[in-house]
C-alpha cells in the first residue's frame, strides 16, 4: 500500500475565502482532508468586555458591528433584551418598522451568503448579481438610518426616527422583485450542473449531529429540523404574521444553499404583510435619559438572526451599565461543525463548506 | 531593471535627475503606470470588507479605475487595503503579508478600526491603528467607509504616487 | 489586400537577393522577420485581449470595466505592464532558484512556438510543416512541465498543489484533445494545417464533426486552465496556485503565456473546425482573426458564467466521459468514411 | 440536467451582457445621497452652551471640549471643541442628544487624508464671539459701543417677539414679511445680524433683509422639489 504523507495547509487568516479572519488548518493526505483545526480569535475585539464600560444606550452601535451583514438583527436582539430587562413597551408602529428592517437585514445577509458562495466557488458573476440586488437594501437603510451598512436605526424603545416618505415605495418595489431575483440566482447557480456536483453530498451534517452540536438557523433547517425562533418562541410581533419555515432533509451544502434562497421569499412575505398593516403613531417610547435596571436582575433574550439563534444575556448590578453581557453567537457554534463536515472530503469541499455554513467572524470571535 | 527599493537609492535617483533627463522621464512613466494599476490585497475582518465587495460590484465598479485585479497573494499585490481592526492575534499575519509584498507597495487604512482602533479602542486585544505596525499612506475615516470614499482614498493615493512621493520607514 | 503580406515577403526576399545574398540566407532572414512579426502580433493581441476580457467580464456583470485611461480604457493594460516591469523581483530564499527562474521563460517560449504552424492566411505561416497538427499538440503539452517547474521550484504548498493539479488535469485532457482532432485528420487525410483548411473548401468540419468540436472545446478549456477548469490558479482556493510565489514580470510572463496559449488554441480551433482563413469578400488573414476572436469570446463567456469544477469531478469527466466519447467519434468517423467509400461518394 | 442548467446560465449572462450597466460614475457624477445620510460631523460653535450632553452620550469618547469659567457670570465659556473623528461610529447619538442643535452630519464623505492627525478636528473659539461676549461681560467698555449693543439687544428681542411691525418698514410685500419674520424667529443668527444692521445702517439692513428673503424662498423651493422627488 502507498504510504500516506500527512501535511497541513493553513487556510487563512488572510485568504480570500475565509469570510474575515477565520484560520482553518487543514490536515491533508493528498487532496483528501483528514481533519480541520479551526483557529479562532483573529477578530476578537473584546466586545463583551467593552459592553461593561458602556451605558445601555451607548452599547447599541456596537451590537451592529457583531453581525455586520444583517445589521439590524443583532441590534434588534439587544434592544429587545434591554426592553425586557427594563419593562419598556414599544409603540405599535415601531414594532412594524422593526420587523421590516429586520427582515430586510435577513435578506441582505442571505444575499451576501449567496454572493460569497458564488465567488468562493469561482462563479464571480454570481457575486455581482447578488451584490447588485443588495444595493437596493443599502439604499433603504441609508434613507432610514443614514448609513449604508451600519445604520444603527433601531434604538432602545423603538426606532431612531420615523420612516421617510420614499421608504414604502422603495420597500414595496424591492419586495415585488424578490421572486425575480430568486429565479436569477437559481438559474445562474443552483440549476448549474457544475454547481450541483460541487455541492450535492458535500459536507453532510446529520440531524443528530446538528442537534448535538447546537447548530441553529438555516444550517439546522437544512438538516431536517424546521426550528425557527420566530415560530417556536415568537418575539416582538412575529406571531401576527403568516409565513413558512423552509426545511430540507439532506443536510448537505446544496440544502443549506437552497434554504437561504427560499428564505428570501419567506422574508419577502413577512415584509409585505408588515407593509400592509403598518399603523400610524409614535415610533419611540418615552424612556428616561438614564436607563437603570434593578440590582441583581438578569435577562436572556433570543432572536432568530440570519445565522441562527442569537441570544443576549444581560446581568444588571443596579447601575446604568450592564454588569455582564454575554452574546450567544450562532456563527461561533455553527463553525464548530466545520471539521465534522469536512473530514473525508477533498480540499475544495472545505471552501464550499465554509461558504455554505456562512459564519461571520465578527460575531463568532466578538 | 533599475529598482529603487530603499530610501537612499531613491535619493540617488533624485540626484541623478539633475544630470540625466532620461531617468526623470522614466520615473514619470513608471509612476504613471503604477498609479493607474494598484492591484489590491484586501485584508479585512469586519464591516469594511463588505463595502470593499460592494465597491467591486456593479453599482460602484472599482474596475473603472483599473484597480479591480484583486490579488489573493501578497507577491502580486501593490496595495494592502487594511479594512478592519488589527487584533493582537492578527498582528503577526499582517506584518508577514506586508513583508511578502514586493516594492513599491502602499497601504490604505480603510475605516476607523484600521485608522485608530476605532470603536474598539477600549478593547484589550485591539491595536491602536494599523500605523503602529506598518506605514500607512492614506487614511480613510468612516465607519464603515462608503465605496465612494474608498475610491476617493485611492484617487488621493494616485495623486501621491504620480507626484513621485514614496516614503518607507 | 488578399496577398498584401505574401507579396511583401516575396518583395523582401527579392530585394535581399538583389543585394547579393544567397537565396538560402534570404530565407533564413525572412524566417527571422516572420518571428519578429509573430512576437509583435502576440504582444498586441495580449494587450487587446486582457483589456477585452476585463471589458467583457464587466459587461456580463452589468459593470463598465476600465474606462478612464484612454478611450474605453484601452491603455489600462499598458499601465499594468509598466507597473509589473518595475516591481521588485523576489526569489524566495527556500526556492530551487534555477527551476524557479527558468519556469516562466520556458512557459512563454513553448507558448510562442505554437504559432509556428498556424496558417494565418492563404500561404501565410512561419513553417509549412507536414506534421503541423502533431507539432501543435506536442508543443502544447510541454507547458505542463513549465507549470510543474513553477510549482516545485517555489517550495510552497499552494504552488505544489496547483502544479500537481495542473499536471493531472493537462495530461488527462491531452488525450481527448488529440482524439477529437483525429476525426478531422481522418477526413482530410493530412496532418498539414494548410491541407486541413483546404479540405474545408465546401463544408466546415464543425458540421461533419460536431462531437469532436464539442470535446475539443471542453478539452481546450481545460488545457488552457481557463474557467471553469482553472484549477492551477484557483484564486479562491489555492490563492494563486502554481504562480503563488511569483512577482512582477516573472508572474506577468505566466500571464502572457496563458493568453498566448488562448489565442493559439482558438486559432487552431478556427483552423481545424471553422474553415480557417476561408471566407468570402474579406482577405484571408482578416477571416482568421475574426474567427479566432469569435472563439475567444465564447471562452470568455463560459469563464464568466460557470463556477469552478471540483478536481476529482474534473478527472472523472475526462476519463469517463470525454475519452470514450472522442474514441466513439473516431469509430463513427471511420465507419462514415467507409460507408462513403462503399457508396462511392468519395 | 444534462447540460440544460449550463445553457440556462449562459443565457442569463448573455441577457445581462446586452442590458444597460448600472454603474455610477463617482468622481465625475456625485452620488445621490439620502437626506439623512451621515457624512462628516459638523459643529456650530456659536450655538453651543457647553452642557456636555453630547460628550456623555458618545459611546466612544469622540467629543471633548474645554471650558473656562467667566469671572462675573456663572455661565461657562466654551474655549475649544474637539471632534476626534477617527473614533466616530456615526451612531447619531450626540446629534440626537444635543439640546441646541449644534451638531449635525453633513453629506461630505471624501475625508481621506495622508496623515492621521488631519482627521481630528478642533474648533477654536472664533474671535468675533469673544468681542461680543466681552462687551456683554464688562460694562466698563467704551460707552458708545455698549449703548449700541444695548440697542441691538433690544432690537433683537423685538424682532423675535413681534417681527412684522419692524420688518414692514423695510420690506414692501406682505409675503416677504411673513417669510422673514418666520426666519427671524427660527434662526437667531440672522436675526442678530438684521438687528445689528438696523441700528447701524437702515438702508443696508433693508438690502440684506431682501437678500435673506430671496435665499429662503429658494431654499423652500428646493425643499419642495426634493420632497416631490
């Protein structure tokens, strides 16, 4: 028999396909991956520690910098956690606006996932089409929050300001075009034989393993468990909307990819309903300038972010700053299955798996 | 092929310039070529790389300036776009990538994280700006930087290169 | 117009003989002149091609592409070339220096050699070899060695992986490439490219040999290391593949050689399947340019649409699909020729 | 299957090949920015009352200022205001917190510099402001000047309370008077200027007032246009 020669290849931390600062050390035998050692911490910016020195309001902009692809989702989670801690009621109109912004963020995040998978697998044109459609969401963010990417529009107690007049037509036309976009991504990439060959049966994550590792979000749903916090434990006003949770059973890369495309459509449905029922009224609750929670109170609030279950655990010691803040980052936990799904595959599967697991290192390393 | 890789050599070239017109003409030609062809190596770990991606995509199109040949390898890159905070763990990687790039090479610090540590300046694991480890040519403040602002930074760098300013510490 | 270049060549030879040179020496000098012309054509072609690829890819992606330097950004490649010329030349200390340095030169020389036999018009070629097609295929396969040299000499894991991949890929696709051309050779009965062009007087071989045309196109894409078969470079995976450690002009030589190969292979495709320089109204040398560029545009189109194929699929596709199909095509062609002869049609 | 997907993909890219490009030509054509776009943080020195709300609300210590206590009054005197822009997160918290609207984001995003020190902005106390304030603080100054100052102050108060009456002397059209009076009440700076001119030179005041009116009309027209778009 041939003697096997094991060698290690360092993918990252500076590598075009590692979505930021991921360092995956592949233990290879020829082109076959024996194991993957995931090195984390290259983007560790000590956000949780910084939170302890900022007031509740001051920490809001930092949360956007955790998952910067779906900007409004981590902000929404944090604001809702603080509102839960302090018992703040959010006005009806603000709730609806928040839903629209959150779902737009989810679409933006999935579009980045789609584009990045495209370029990681060598389909550069896929990247361009995904980014082109995402620019329309960026325009909507800019008109509401003033910034393209990190708009910090959602605030504790509501949203920063009321929506401008041009907001509703822009969102409406975007929602109308979502099916067209999905067709285009499917036509260019999903239906392509090369694409299918690279994704089908690659990086299979079984139902049991997914549960064992605590994987959440689209990756879990691709493994066959239709679990979504928006349905399982509705936060905000998600219980008022009618939408489906797409789920697949294979658990391979193609399923993870398909789930993300299908979720674009579901998010579109939610936005449509929110637009139709948008009430008039205030957009921000009247809250004191200095927010203080009672000493010893703690709260855990979780939302369905674009990557999975995003949770905030806040402990208060009575001051205007959190005593301890912990973020349950979905990317961190989803990334842990990377060695599991890569073993036995060829080197190119590592790239496919990183792309379809869609980790965000800013959130994972914090 | 004459190559001025060090400062003292550059000074020699400048001295020569007084006597020899050819050298200055070539210098101008080279600077012209270099300034129109920054091939970037993008380092990024935060929000700004997403804007770098957007800058390359259809709406903004970095290719108009000829700067779209994004290299994955430092050996073929001219411009290191640092877009993100430099953590203590990332520092050696950045230093190594910078050392691997061939001269002449430039650095753009894109976004407040790269300029100064930005939002995370209070963090225990973040360096106060990329200029604490490598020399930076253009600083682009912003959080995150708009693609147009990135272009503005690159065009500023182009002006700088065309004027023949080339400093290395 | 038609005989512009051939007349020029005859006039040049005649002029040299009147100067007192023996006809043998005049031929040798003419050969040199032809080489210089070839190299000029290659350089010009590459400058246009790189610009064209950037423009075409931009249009596929709803972008504009380079448009600021000169009209439609046509001088962009020149600026890039000037920059690459003046970059620092790094040879890694751990590299096998001789192999590292010679690899790019070897690559480009092999690529330029391909042009020797391509008929660029009626009676326009550097050497009219009677085994032209064989020469082309054998020269084309030599570039594998250059890539292996680059990968080995760099002493870098990415480079070696890229090189090993490219060797496996190019050797595997060499076979269907040669087999797909065999059908044409059987019909025309010659390995001389001028003869093959002449044989397409009535009907292009793309109509007689559609399967061979398709297999040739796929195998040629793989031979050229172009997307979706760009394994050796594979930026998103291998960061730069075999070229990872190369800087400045050395890297540019690889790049130039790739484009040179692209033109050569497309020109061969036009010659063998699309009637070569034959065509109405326009002079023959213009026809071959038009056809070659048409083929190149299809190469661009394919590259900027498809994702990259996986290495093991690539190999199995060659051995399990392309080789049997091209062998079947040879059988079919043979049967067809026998049938024709039996019927007395040819 | 069997290559249909490949052909479909080729069809999609070919369709886009002939479509119009979506590229914006930035340096030649400036981008259309949303009204709320946050480019560069600007500070208006004259309005600031040095309350420190902005400094407290900023998450990242971008803002800082120096004050000096005046000898005769309890009011703090602002000496300099610093925006260390390299730490800014563009979160808008300072702008929302400011009670006097001294801070605002403009639409300038071309902020690239060659040196890190250039990013920091320091606003020093403008010289004219000191002269005014000193006159205010120390009444032992030149008598005539202080008298004039008093007149100006009185005029300013009157202007802000009941502008129609005074302005009727300067302007003829009723519509213009309405516009200007609104302007006087909303904008302290212009009101101050008009008041000063009214005391010193009435003819000039009328001219300046007319200028203000036309400018304001233009602004409103533009705002209307912008709203329609």
